[in-house]
C-alpha cells in the first residue's frame, strides 16, 4: 500500500497516508475507544489533511470499510465524512444474498444526500448463484435507473471514468 503510493511521491510516509491505524477490525469508533481512548478521531482535522492532498494530487482516494453508517465518532459516520469531503462515492457491495436490499438502501441514502456516487458489485468468480438470483433484478433496476448498479470486474473502464471526471 505504502510502496504503491511512494511510486507517486517518494517523500510519503505511512503516517502521511494513513492518519489513524488500529489493530482491531471493527468500526473506527470502537477500535479507537479500545486502543487509544484518549485520542478521539478528529474528522475536521482528517478533512483538512485530505483537502491538502488535493492541492498536490489529481486524484485522492479515501477508503472506508463496513458501510455508510459505520461510526467514526459518537456523532459522525462514514456518510458524514463523505459529505464533509464533498466526495464522489464509489460504493462496493458484496455479491451475497441480501445484496439487492443493501444496494437499494445505499442508493436511497446516497441519492437523498445528493452525492455523486456509483454502486458496484464485487462479483467473485465462483458465485454462480448471483446470475440467477440477484442479476435479474439488478438488470430490471438498471433499466429504470439513471444511476445503474454495475459489476465491478466488468465495468473497470466506466468506474475509472467516473472517478476521474
């Protein structure tokens, strides 16, 4: 991760690109409270540091995990951070049963906040059930949506175009 970023800028350190790091794979709020309870996540500082990157780099990618409503602090979640950043949102969904509900809820939430977003499904190679169970509805949804849900692996060119526009 750091090595890839250092190809662009040799002066970058891990601290420059990863502002908060925790061992526990949980919501940032929970990991922070357990591992560093006296140093709460400061989303205003985080936003400022990320904004500073846009002065130097054409494309800044902020990765979140777990979903839009995952708490970062007691008051803010991943969606709040995206709104503060006025960021384009590329939401990657799983390909398991339940993905239709997850995609539709995320679509509704992102649309209601008027974010520029794209939803993509991360389709695993061995998921043959997806094609008969979920894909038929995704295709119906896409026919009537002005923001279709795409299959990540089949739409890399479109997704890069979205990210760079």
